[in-house]
C-alpha cells in the first residue's frame, strides 16, 4: 500500500508494478480533487501471491499546475505476512469420487421403516414434491409446492402452493384442506397441530384439519 498526502487539490497519483507478477488481481491509484485534501490517499496492488525479490514500481502524478518540490515517496509494507494456503487435492469432489461414495453407502438397519419427503427443481405445473421409502425406493409424486413438511405418522403433508396459501394433503384419499396464506409449516410431535408463518402478521397455530387457528404472540 502506498500513501500520498498534500495540501493541494486536483492531484492524482498512480502506482504500477513495472514487471507485474501473475496473477495480479487488482491495481488502483489514489488521489483526489475539488479542493485541498484533508486525509491521506492510497494506491494499492493486490497480488494472488506475495511477490518475492527486488521489485520496481513506477509512481506517476498527474498535476494540473506547478507545485514546487522536493517530492518524497514513502512505502511501508507490512512487516509480517500470512502464509499462502496450499491446495488440498483431497478436498476436491470429482464426479468419479462421487460415484465411488454413492456405491459405498451402508444399508439401513433391518426393520427401520418410515418415509422421506424430498423436492426436485421441476417447475410448475410439473410435480416437484415426492415421497419415498427411507432407502429411496418406491418414489411417488405428490404435488407442486414449496416448503413441504411430512406429518409424524406419514399420512399428511403440509405445503405452500403457488398462490402462497398453506395446504394440508391427505396422502390416503388425496383430499386437500386449504388454510390461510402461510409458509414454513412445522408439525407438532403428535401430528395434531401445525405451526406456520403467515406474512406479515407472524406465527400461527392451527389444528391439522384447519380449525382452531390462533395467532402466536411474540415479544
């Protein structure tokens, strides 16, 4: 970092490395105008790697009028530098390593049941919310929506539709219950109630059948 200070306005200082080191990330000159300068101006260069050895810099001043010298340039580089991080090849996940990892997964414990809910990047009207067994088998498309939440017993899902309304879908009969506008639903452990956020009012609590809605006072 180079610093420059004077009591005159309109002077611009530019600093360049005569033999730039690759990679050179950024070079900026410092200066000012429009009246006397009240603080130091800076000119700096950012290197991808800390330069080594003897360096030669050219300092150019654009002066719109004559200012008597003598001129003096001061450079105060930091006394200490941080070590340059080294690349770690083992941290790079390649498609080949990903395929190896996919083939090394452990089988689920015997007798472990349950379902998993997941979404894809499919756009409306295509279905993007799916349900499957814990091991990923038997996937079944459900709806197109956002922020889906599976009930503890795996029989219902709560989700936000395209019109920002909160819906509860019965997975057994396919019927849907419409609640107020809401998002980010969370089921109670017993599956009887749902907590959700309804902008801009805040948090609400409702029964799983859509009744008994009440606002949660916070603060």
